[in-house]
C-alpha cells in the first residue's frame, strides 16, 4: 500500500486566497483525521471522520475552515479566506477501526504571506 | 477530558547508551490505547510502539520498550543502544478504545538529540 497520500507537499499562497488540501487515506481504513502542527501549539486535531461522517469538528479554529469526505478514499480541508496565522504543517492520518493506530501522510506545509 | 503530558521538551543521549522519555496521561476510561510516534526532520510521523491498556505486559519493539504503569497513568519509552538515526521529536499519544473509539490525543513532544 502507498500509505496516506497528501497533496500538495508545499503550498504558498497570499492572504485572502482559498486553499484546498487533499488527502487519500489508506484503502480500507474507516477513520480519517486532520491535524495541524505549529511550534506554538504542537499537534492539534482539527476534525476526524468515521466512515466518511464527521464525528468531532470541535478543533476547527473558525468558520474559515471546512472539511469534507465525499467518499472513503478522499478528503479535503479548505481554508477560505486564508490568513498568515494559518501557516502550519497540516497532516492527514487514517486508521482501521479495529487497529486504532493512525498512519500519517507526509503533511502539507502551508505558508500564507 | 483526556490530556497527554510530556514533561521533557528536550533530551540527549550518547550513542549506544539508553534513554527514557516520560509521558503521563489523564483519563477516566479503562479501555484505551497508547502510542509513541517519532518525527524526524523529514516531518513524517512514524509509529514506534503501541500499548493496549488491558495488557499488563509492556510492549517491546527491538530496541524500543515501554514502561506502562496503568495506576499511575504513566507510559515511558526506553530506547536502548541509541543510534544516530533515533534523533527526532517523539510524541506520546492516547486514543480511546471500545465503543467510544475516537480522537487521538498527542503530547507536546520531546526532542531527542543523539551525540556520537
């Protein structure tokens, strides 16, 4: 298996622009997580899905952030409009319900200027 | 709410020596899972070891082992025969189990330096 695949690896955008981050989980996994990592706050859980349904989105910072999982093999995290404080590394992870450990993608480094 | 605390922001060890990274967690649940992840400079999050709370035996993976003290809610990672490639940020993580299977909580991490 190719593992969790995220795209793009790096994204530089101007403040106010829309940003879309993409994630393909490991085939057969039924839980998907979006995390944000910064020096100040560490790893923060933004949202997670079970069987494509959002279970807990309490970590989503504000309405500018939205996430979707239209099917079991694809998820997006969208920021609109983006702000400099959104600059961070965004990770997607997936897991099997039974196995519990999460497998991470390589992350997207987002820079908003 | 579940919290995970790593009290050592930085640790260092000499190559071939042993080092122990500390982790404590707070929970009222009896069914859960604990993990140690490693994040090298490449930023890839790599699972190092896992421990099921219902198992009394401490997990081991080659040079990596844990000391799981359920009553004390402590979950430390021991790295034996440290290698230069072990240098990384290490994260302790907690996940609820059973029917409340859900979010994965992380500590703030411990940066491990390995000296030659």
